């Protein structure tokens, strides 16, 4: 999609999205990655979109500041794993190791982020498979497969064929949050909707879920601030 730049300190890239259904210019800031998107009707010129953005500049900068900056995962960076903050340090040997509040990652410094991401994805797969097995057994319905992705729009999904998908970044969240998401998606094996019957199933196989659900809504977006490719 085309971009324009809102001048200032710092300048802000604005993604322009044209829509045949839009009747006016609208503005959206993603809490997941901080992208600012301007949606405008097809016939509205870019200069009007820029004028609109200038009017909203204070609001845009306030929300971007509240979100916080992205964190490049490299030596010295601090990131959550299992809801606990860990400092990334250089490791020896061939394995990623946790030592108290530190995570030691071996290998070249320019590969630290990628190496740690690969390790976390492996741990996330094992942990989410374990949780899914547990809740599927309590539900009494099997799932057919598990896949992991780095999704931005959802933390998990369940298809009509019983395929479960999860964001691998859930391994960064507190354990009870990961368990809640697993129970939520497994419950869809029985109820492919969010009707009261669905939430009753979540309650039955998981127990109280208000706290982890609230954590995910309040803090989940922060997990996308950590960039492993820089």
C-alpha cells in the first residue's frame, strides 16, 4: 500500500488505504505494530488525507507514545518469556539456556534475535500442544493438527476440520494466558461461535478465565513490540 510521511520529530509513516465503501477519511493505529492507516474514499485526493492527519497529529503521537517503541532483540535487550522479564546475554555451546533473569543465546551477535526466536517457537509448540491435549481431553473432542504463526490479528483460531492455529508469541505471555488461549480455541471444537454455550465450555474445561482474558486485552499488543529480525 502507498505511504505518505507526516513530518515532525520523529516523522510518522502513514499507510494510505482506499476503499470503495468508505464515505469519509478514517484513522486507525494498530496497537500490535504501531502502523498508522488512513482509509479514504477512492475519489478523495492524498492532500486531503494529509490535512486530516495534520489535524489529528497530537492524537496520533499520543497513542504511539503510549504504545512504546519496538524492541530489537539482541544482546542486552530485555524481553518477557513466560511473563517474566529476561535479559539477553551471550551464551556458550550450542543451546539457549535460561539462568534466573537471563537468557543466554549462543552464536554470532547478528543472529541472536533469529536464534532466540527459533528456540521460543520450538518451546511454544511443545507447550501449546501440551495445553491443547489437556483441554481436548477434558472437552472430549480431538483436534486434527496444530500450526504456529506470527499472527497480528488474532492469538489463535480453530477450523471446522479441527485444525488449531496459535501465535507463537504466546510463549512470552504468563502461563495462565497461554492456557486460556488454548482452552478458548479447543472449545471451538465443540462450539464454532462465541455464543453463551461456547463460553460455558471454556469455563468447564478451563475454569475462571476473566483474568487471563483481561491480561491479553490489556498487554497482549506489547508482545508484538519485540522484533527478532533486527
